[in-house]
């Protein structure tokens, strides 16, 4: 999309030199391809939806931090879930299942020091369709309806995406890309299994893919992925996840295509619960929770029409999502407990048309995109509980009478309009844009007494009209190297749970994000480096007081740091080392309060330093992989006036030590004589490093991390 290179002024040279200094890549990297970019207008084509068909070229052209993890890297990392894959991305921190998000059905990810509990700060998609229960009113992922075996790649956009996608995009956009319908018939089946060194438990991950396209342009694919078995702790068993996706497409003309999908996900599993300090010291793999469990299901369908003639791109996406989640969790009060249940239903309808067109004016090429989204969502929530009982005397608490003490019905109608203009001038790309969100939400909450009698009711409503401008700039140093800078505003509306606590003076959230960085993609070298800064005006945090969840206004917060990744192929420079490559990532994050009693101190449950080293060697049909992953300590200071650093008796509060783990894998590709069967065996946490994390919610305490684990993988095309 670039035009012939124009003369550069001395001022531009200074700006480029500054960006190159920021990149800090070795001189040898730049020397690989020092020729300037030269292109012609004849090659200009409209991009349209830049989430489609993610690849490294799109990363190089993106004016912000972006990482794509492809299928080969997913397989060779030994990943068994999407949380394992996301650990490979700079700036993303993943918590193992814990707290009330303690089932294998949930996903706990934090980007750039933002809270990881149930992933509320990132806009998470699967093939462009929102993944959360309700994108506006309930963005958490206690049900994460995405299974690894159905994916071809994971696309993580940490900057310059807030115009096209939202809300809750301060932590970027994460798009899970499912396997595409192939042009020819393809089919394969695979299975993985993890064997934990503690408890003797096994967890399996089967998957199946069948698909193809006929000569008339009609294509289809059936995808299945599941997880079954038990984890490494007592009480983390009976996990059953089944994820089925049916995809279809029809090529109407050479420029027009119609695609559809029907998706159903069901997941359930027990949650082991947190341990007190004394319980953890006695046996970190035990569970004191006999009833805690989570169940969820989701059915969704989408229909998309696209037109692309090279100059014009039209896309119309419609989707409908229906979700249910239910949980049983024991609440403690002194020496007594009671069992609570929380069945909840959500549905939403979305319509997203977008039009993009190329305009040429001399040496200037512009791609103007305008888009709109209509989204209508509804929620229905019920809270039930038994009377208090003394543990050991209740018989089976699941048989005790449960009384509803609260119900609520909420909804949101949202309209979003956006326009951006990608302007290519020589090697420069400048993209201004603005998004407008109009949001109307309500949540009618009733508190119930004996016999279901309404004792009180509130009907809070929220209205928000937000302008969200962004500006991004990218400069192509050469065919392999680009530098960028961007600034934008992100927005998070009030959620249904926050509306239910309207007496606390809560509010929508907004944040300003700034980035400057670089991408490099060469045959021998590859890498990225980004400096970022996020300023929240008033960040909200879910804390716990007694047995109730309380949303707290932290006031202003700041998240800033550095993300980096580097890849090197030794075989390109040294023929004797053909097949050997290595990589590394390092992220520094400082997320701190800027107001209140904890001003200047770290926010809870993130690591300032995370790093990884990886090595890959391929020879003949063999592939060998080694990975080292490390993170520094975390804080769990509580929410009172004292910033707690020493571990308390509950196990919820106090610093969490950092740790590092080593993983090894060996894979073998059989030939045609064995139907191209692929086999692999590996070990996670090779040295059985004992580590833990904390949760501060109602199911809080200490959670032991994964022990030494043996895993096997097998994939058979047919």
C-alpha cells in the first residue's frame, strides 16, 4: 500500500534515527536488508479487516505492539490450553486457575499489569465474535468457550486497536483464530495427555478436524476439541469440556463470499479452592472444598458476507450468542459454612457492517474505513444459598434447601461508530481515527427474604457517550523493519455487578495509552520492542469484604514498561548449525496506584519482570524443543490501609515469590509409510519447582502450581 519513496528531510532523518535507537537491535540486523523500500501503486489493494488471515507481514505493517502465535509454535511449546499459548506473548501474564475462577473452564489473563482475574480488561474474540458472556455488562471469562485443538493461531494486539474494537480494550484485543476451511479435503485426529507427578491424575485433550471445498466453491469443516480428566490437586477433578464448531462458506463470485458458523461449548469441573498457610504447609495438593464446582455452556452462530475487488472492501457480520453459567461455592463465616449457587443466563445480538475504500492522490494513498456496531444484550442472574452448617455435620450440602436471596435482570443497548484513515506517504503510514460509543445499560436488582418476598429493590441505570480518538504512525525502515508510535483512549462501561453497587459511587473507566516501538522480520533475525504507558483516570478493582464481593475505586493508576522478543536462526549464518534456532522474550512492567493509601505501590498479583528463553533444533524427522520461563515476585497487599507484604494466616495476603520452570519436548514426524503420523513426548517443570499463587476472593488462599508433568502428543492425518 506504499507509494514510491519521496525525498526525506533532515528532520525526518533525525526522527528515524531516534526510532532506530529505541529499537536497540544489533547493527547486523539492519545490515541484513539496508535497501530502501520501493513499491508501486499497481500493488495497492484494500486491507479491510486486518484481523483476517493473520500473518507476520501484517505484524510488520501494524503500528502497535502485536504478536501472532502460529500453529507450529503452539504445538512445539507443548501447550495443552489457550492459557499455555498466551504465556508465550510478551506483556501477557497468565494465572493458573484459582479462586472463583478456579475451574479449567475459566481464563485468567492480565495484560501490562492489569488485573488477571477472569480477564476483564481485554477485548477477547474468536474469529471476530466476542467471547465473553456480555461484552458490556459482564466481560469476565469464568466461562472461556475456546478450546486449543480448534485453533490455527492466536493474535494478540496490545496497541492501536481501540478504534476498531471495544469496549474493555485497554488490555488490547485477543483474537482466537480457528482452523480455516481448506481448499482441498483434509482430515486429522489428535490426542494429548498430561500425567502429573503428584496425585497420579491424567488429563487428556482429544481433537478432530474434517473439511474441504468443492469445485463450485462450497466449503465446510467440522472441528472438535475437548479436555477430560483431573488436575494435579485433590478437588480439581471431573473436568469435562466439549467444544464443537461447524463452519461453512460459499464463494458467490470471485469477489464475494458468504461464510457461516455454528458453535457449541460445554464445560464443567470441580474447583479445589484456596488453602490457608497452615493447610498449604501440611499438604499443598489437598483440598478442603467438597462442593465447589463450575458449569457453563454457550451456543452461538454467525453469518458474514464479504466483498473485495481490490479497491473496495465490504464486510457485514451478524452473530447471536446464548450463554449459561452456574456455580456452587462454599462461603465461610468463622467455623461455619453455607453453600451458595449462582445460575446466570446471558444472550446478545450483534450486527457489524464495515466499508473500506482505497483513494489515490498523486503519491498519497489512503484507505478510509467506516464501521458501525449494534449490540443488544440481556442478563438474568439469581443468587441462592443454604443455611449455615458446621462442616462434617451437613450430610450432603447439595441436598440442603436453597433459598434465593437476590435476583436481577439487566440489559444493554449499544451503538458504536468509527472511522479511520490509513494514509500512506512514501514509507510513512499515518492513521488517525475516532470511535464513538453510545451505551445505555440497566440492572434491576431485587433482594429477597423468606419465601421469596421482595425486601428491597434498586433499578440503577447508566448512560455513556464516549469519543475515543487514536493516532498511529508507522515508518518502514526497509522491507523487514518498521518503527511505530501511537496514542489512544480506551473505555470500559459500568458492568452489571457495578450497577448493583450504585451506592458506592462507581463509574465508567477510561484510560489513555501510548506506545513507541519496532518490529523486525528477517530470515535470520526477528523481533519486537515496545515501550508503553497506560494512565487510568479511576480504575475499579473487585475486592472482598466478608462473603460479599465489593467493587472499589482505586483512583488513578499507571501501567508502564517495556516488552521485547528476539528470534535468531543459527542455520542461516552457519550451515553446520542448520535447523538450530533460539528465541527470547523479556517484559518489564510497573503497575502502581497514583492515589490513596497505596500511592506509589504496586497493584496486586502481577510480576514486574517476566522472561523466557527457547531453543529449537530440527534434523531429519526429529524436532527438539527446550523452554525456560521465569517471573518475579507478585504482591497481594489487601485492600485496607496497611499494605501487607508478610503472609497472613488465611494465605490470601502477602508477597508471592517468583519462580522459573524448564520444559523439554521431542517430536518425531513419521513418513508416508505411517500415514504421516506425528508423535511427541515432553516434560513440563522438569526440576519439579514448587511455586504457588494467591487468590483474595471468596475462594481465596494459596494455590500450588503445576508439578513435574509428563505429556504425550499424537496427530494422525487421514
